[in-house]
C-alpha cells in the first residue's frame, strides 16, 4: 500500500498560499464558482506533473541498479528534492503576511482562479517538488499510476475544505474560517516539515 505512504504529502501540497487562496475564495460572494474553478485548475496541474514524473521515473527505474545501501540513483534524487523542500519551507516559516498578489484577487473571476490553481499547485516550488517526489516514489516501487488518485483526491479535498465549510456552516463560516486560515498561515510549516521528514524516513527505510 505505497499510496497510503504518500497521502500525508497532500498537506504539504496545500500549505501556504495554496490553502490561503482557497479560504479567500470561500469567503467571497461568488464562492461556488471561484472555488470550483480553483480546485479544477489544481486538479489538472497536479495530474500533469505527477503523471510526467511517474513516466520519467518509470524509465529511470528500469535501467538503474541498487547501491550497497539498497538505494537507487532515483532515490537520491528524490531525497535531495525533499531536503530542498524542507529548507525552502523552513526559510519561509516567518512569512506571516500573504503575498502582495493576493490583494488583487478581490476582483477574481472563475478564469482567474482556474489559472491560479493551475499555477500554484503545478509550478509553485514546494508543490512541484512534492508532486515529482510522489510520482517518482510510486513508479520506483512498481505501483500502478492509479495509486496516485488517493493522493490527488486528498489534496483536492483539502483545497475544497473551506468552500465545503461554507456549505455546511452557512453564515457561521464567516467567523470560523478566518481563524482556521490564520492558524494555517502561522503553523502549517511545522506540519509540512514533519510530513517531509516522515517521507524521507520511508525512502531510507525502503
């Protein structure tokens, strides 16, 4: 069940401006359209990046040999990316203020949120590294591509959580969501570090 090992990485995918944007859209007047297009854009970009890394890793795995430690060159590449992600995440831990570009989202349209979801979840450094690591890990272990689906589904569920909160709580969400958003903004880097370290241990022990 290698797909279960990568599920915690879904939290790393949404930590930061990704989930903050989701909260922003969920508290806007047109939250249904904006949130849906944002999640849809993210779904496409994550699928493309993970799929590409899976295919690349599949080819690299077939021609690689294990070292004395039991690790293959691909493992070292994944480990290097994960360490880089941890350093990047740690250095950005004190960035409590949202990015300046988020202030321009007040007049966002579904097209804007779709593009943002595609770019944030596909090309944002930490997400690019995470998606590549997940795809490569599953390919390296000989798993079928469909085992990416639980990771993808959980990531999208996290992104949709704020809008689902509005759907369930109604007006109360306007009071609850900002508090959750602020906690995520202040503490998500800690959880991300733990998850990344956990994944590194999984690779080293494999």
